[in-house]
C-alpha cells in the first residue's frame, strides 16, 4: 500500500523568507502524481502544485516550487518570499495514475505553517 | 458554476442518531470520494465511486454507507452516529484522466 509521510508537524518562517516543507512517500508503482494542498482556517482545500512522476522537471507555480527526487521518493515544497497569507496547514498527497481507485488521494498528516511578520 | 457543494456545513448529532451528508457536483465528474479529517491524521478515504451505480470502500468505511444513483450526487450516510465519528468530512470529485480533484467546503460533524 502507498503511504505518505510528513515529518514536520509544525513549521515557522519569517515573512519574506524561504521555507521548505518535507514529504516522503512509498510506492511500488511507476505511474503516479504528487500534490501539495493548502488548507487555510477557512477549511477549504486548495491545490498549490502538482507533479507527474514521469516528468523529471520540478514543477513551479509562482512562489511555490517542488524538489522531486523520484529515486529517494521525496517531494518537498519550497515557498519563497513567504507572505502572511501562506499561513495554513499544508498536505502532501499521492494519487496513482491508473486503476479503479485512481481518483483517490492518499494524504500525509500535514504540516502547520505559521508566518511571522 | 457551483463546483462541489456539501450540506450542511455544521451538524451536531446525538449518539445513535442517523443522518445523511449531502454532496453534489455539477461538473459531470466520474470520480467522487468522501474523506474525513481528524487532528494529526490528515484526510482519510471513507468511500469512493468511479461512476453512477459503482461504489467501493476506502480506508475507514465502518459506520458509513454510500450510494451513487446519479452522476451528480454522492450522499454519505451515518447509520448510528458514534462520538468517534466526530470529524470534518470532505467530498471531492474529479474527471477521469490527468485532472485535479475539486473539494467541497467540508462539513464539521460533532457527535455528543
């Protein structure tokens, strides 16, 4: 079975600084996707960034980028120029790329990020 | 375009009561899922559906029932509520292929 591990329950960053959230996963499959979701206090689940396993290039979305190390099964999220609005719970998630359950996400336990002004 | 709509947003139940959490999507998505979120546990899959008339169990299905009679709706039924079912519940939907999941705004359920 696939698992997703986030080893940092809480992180803190100074406004305008850079922070990296860690995520590792375990799978024997070759076709899969990885995601980072943001959950602010409003409870809404917001997709931050996604990575296809077959792509070697790391995904980037504005201030958010990932470091995808497929062999090490590592998928960290870097937030540059942190803003107060980045304060939230961040979840790493995995989804297989095929099969009847391909629509389902497997989540890590989350990292609570606080941003200090 | 409403996306994924969950009702209610908040609910308090007494132990032993039954209720249905509603989930509807207007995007013609095949895949729909229910997750529960507990502190320190992330989101865990309860039940899912890959199309109308097809449902299957996820990681934590006990105490919950689902059906998918239409593409749009995927209700989650609590048969006899227990305090252990106090949680935040999310419904999500997705089109097939390489597409992202859309989440509802969640239902905070408290069982006393």
